[in-house]
């Protein structure tokens, strides 16, 4: 994990924060609230933003906007240290929803670092979205699980009936649904989902071999969130699912 500490001043407190994060096996980079300086850090290594806020930082609107954009784009939690007024100003500029926790000065460095480390462990665990994959092909189920299980919690159902039974007591973040299945097909499963108030808003993306225009038009009338073909490259299927969740996350964050 890598924490980016953003501060306009250098102080013993920042040195102490760095030491405590490193004891927790975090990498630490300290930079000023400057777009050019922040942009030189590799995006893939940005896991946490920690703002050490003072009056000077509150004037750096361009840098704060840049931090906000990166936090939304990459789902990077933001934490802030400051006094009541400084934190209020920065919170209004960035977004209350993006700043996961504020720490009033004077701080206990150990408590701040422990709180952030604890948050990140829980955040990473909760951030794994739950996907229900429904397909009567065991081979396809195993393939999809292999493609997705590193980044998602994947549950498998080998029939439409099993999917309906699962949905009666569970709420996935996404259903990946085959169209052609015996007894209860994908269209029937989607109709059932849309007809029940408690899970009518569960997103559904079809993953199927049926790519003819008639089938697509029939299914799209039920308003699934997407339609993917099994003949696509696995990387493209995974990319489409990642993009779906990324777009939903951005909408949720910016709706506050």
C-alpha cells in the first residue's frame, strides 16, 4: 500500500507520520499541493491521499480539484488533518463524500495511522463486488470464475432455477446471465428479477452466444445493463465488467 501525504509545509509531524506508516508496511511519498508534483507519482501506486491542511493549501484550488478527480477516477480514499475551519474549506472544495475521515489538530500520530490502516483493510475487503454467474455450462462457469475471482466475489449457479433460489436470500452487485438455458432461461430469470420489488434494481448483464438482432431486441426491452457475447476475448469481457462498476462508482460518488 502507498500513502501520498500532501502538505505545503515540512515538519517533524510529517516525519513521524512517515515513520509510523512505514512500520505498518506502507510506502510513503510526501509532496506539495501542486498538480505537476502529484502527477509525477505513478497512478497505479496511489492507494491513499492524506492531506495535511493549512491556510496555504486552502488556496490551492487547482491542486485540490486534481486530487478530487484522481480520487473519483481511481477510487482513492482521502483523509485530512487540520483545524475545524481549514477542514471545512477543503471539504467543500473536494467533496464531503470523498473525505473518508477528518482528524483535528493536535493529533496523535499513532492513532491517525492506525485509523487509516484499519479503514483501508476494511475498504479493500468491502470493495470486492459480488457477482452471480448463471450458466448451464460447467466449463463456462469455471472459466468466468477464473477470469473474475481475483477482483470479485464470484458465486456460480448452473441453472435459472438455482439463480432464483440464490436471489431469494442474497443480493449480488451484478448478475452475469446466460440466455439459453433449459427449463428456466435467461429471459425468464431477468423478468423475475424485474418483477420483484426487493431486487428489481439488481444489475443484470447478459453473457451469451445469442447475438442475433431479434434476440437482442427482445432482451434489451427488459432493460439489462449490458449484453456481452461469449465469443469475445476474456480480457474484453472482464474490461466491460470493470467499466460497468467504475461508471456506477463515479455516479455514486458525484451524486453527493
